[in-house]
C-alpha cells in the first residue's frame, strides 16, 4: 500500500533503526517505546491484522524474528512480552499487521497500556 508507513519502512523508503531483517520480515525500534526494549516486527507484505489471511510461512518468519530480536536485545532469558493489536478497539493505530516485542524490565501482569510504561 503506497500510503502505509510500515510498508515504506519495509521498503527502506523511511529510515528506521533496524534490529533484524530477512526476506519476509523486518524488525525495528518503536519511536515511542513503552518499555526499555520495544521493537516492532512486521511482515514486508501488507496485511491489515493477524486475521488478514497471513500465510503460515510469514507467521513463522515473524516468530523467528522475535527469537532473534530477544537474543540480540538480551531479553531472551529474563523475559519479554509479544503483543499484536487488531482494530481500533484494541488500539491499533497503524493498520499494517505488526507485533510489539517488549522487555528490559518487569512488565507486571497487566495489559500493555500503563503497566508497560
């Protein structure tokens, strides 16, 4: 999609701090981090949400990216949270499927909002 900011990041049209990249996905630092580590993992192909018929291979590539990001960020053993939001009621503001990888501190038992800040 030509107007999607995440598609532009995936195509390297907009600069970002890339943490991991392969043929199917790219992971980059969130500009408004909600935890000491806050990385977004997105597919390079545009899907609006996780329920948008995302191929199994893409989901597997995203899971692998999360593994690599958590290792690179040093949160693989201490713990991390992975969240995806789907639709406005969930707080999705960019309508390109993405997963938030958060860690680097005790995130508690609450949901993402105030507990991760």
